C-alpha cells in the first residue's frame, strides 16, 4: 500500500521558495535536472533509482543526471570548466525516462570538454548545487574568494533559463578528525544556517535537505556509534544512503509525479557491503522511520524534528 500525503508535506517547504519557481518546475510537462557535486552526491543518489522504481511513480517525463568530482567544491567545478583541474570527474544518468543529448562517462584531468558540453548541449530545467563537506557549515568561505558567484555566473551564462537548486548535506560523525565542532548536531546547525543564508540571498527554486533527514534519524534509537556513517564522513551503506535517497525523492520526484515516498516498499540488504564501520540493512524495523525523517526534513529543512519509531499502520498518523 502506498501512502500519499503530498500537498500537506510540501507546503512548509514551498513557503520558503519563490512561487514562480514552484510553478515553473513542477507544473511543466517534462523536467530535466542536473546535479553538480561530489562524493556526497553519490551518497544522496546511490539508492534513488531503486526507491523510485518501487514507488510506482511515472518517471517517463523526468531525467536526473549528475556530474561528480571527488571533493568537488564550487571553485573546482569552475576549474574543471576552464581546463585547470587536476582530478577526474564523472557524468552519469541517475534515473528517468527522458534522455538528455549529452555524453556520459569519465572526464579527464585538465580537460573540461565533457563538463562544458554537459552545460551547453542541453537546456536544463533545474541545476542543483552542492558545497564540499569541509566548507558546508561556513558560508563566508563560499563567498570569501568569489567561488560561489563565479560558478553561478558561469551557469547563468550557459543555462540562462535553468532554475537553481541546492543540497543541504549531512554532517560528519562526532569523532571524525575533520569535525571542528566535535558534534554532528552542532556541525549540522552550521550547515543548515549556511544553506538558509544562501537560499535567502539568491533565487533558489528547490532545497534537498537530506542532511536534515540524516540528523533527524541520528536523534532516534536507530543511530549507531558512528552517526550512520561508513568512515566518519560518508553515509553508511544501507540506512544512511536509504534515508538520503528518500529525502531526495520527496523533495524532487514527489512534487513532479504526485507520489510520496511514504510507505515505499524498497528495502536494502547491507550484509555483503564491505565498509570500515558497520553497514545497516534497511528492513521493516527502520524503513518507515527513515521515510518519516526524510518527509519531515522536506517540511522543515532548516530545523530538526522528533521522529517516532513506529510500525507501518501508525507511521503516518
């Protein structure tokens, strides 16, 4: 059984976003989306295709592509474009029945042709940006050397009709060496504040607050000793990535297709995943809480919500 409470769940988020952007994104007949990011983009979308496939939603008129560069920042993507970045990057299709006329595959160091063609050969409806995790809580670092404005200027030049979206990423494990705040929740607060500042200062059409969904779940008994990560920073295989995918679906796919992630039947067996810290299988004991954490994050992207660990019949009351 699929539960659909779409309009009430999205109302709070829509109140934060320009009405014109809402209409232009979700009332059009087709939707072509490009996500430009880093390994956290892979975390957020790793299980998205499976969640979408089990949703029953009609994906024939939507497509999602991603451009991923390890530790990719706003500056590094400008460098990729200008042939002066020293790392590989990848362009892949994530899901959808639509096909954009773009090349996919590996982009070579100091060769941005694949990325430039990605931006010039397709008229994207939505381009989603994502900060590098080390800078995510610190908005002044995005602005400090003009790296954010440089990327936005580039995108507006190449894609003048595209709306801009943003991903509110998850925070590090409390004890991760790179966690200056030494607290996942304090670091999330910085990430949420930076994201809110960005959204208030720019014309942002959509927020995917999967980091809020993860932090919601961390405040339940489902959290583990490593804050649902597999190495202190990237999300745990299974439940961590599943929660992120549910939030991605609820924020982007649900408003276009009219199908919520609530009650989605997809589950994930993590018993064979090789990871530094424990992988966490998704089953009926935790899937509904993960979905609820995602839904509440979409309703309230910049604040945390108490999540009840409930059975299916009670999960959406």
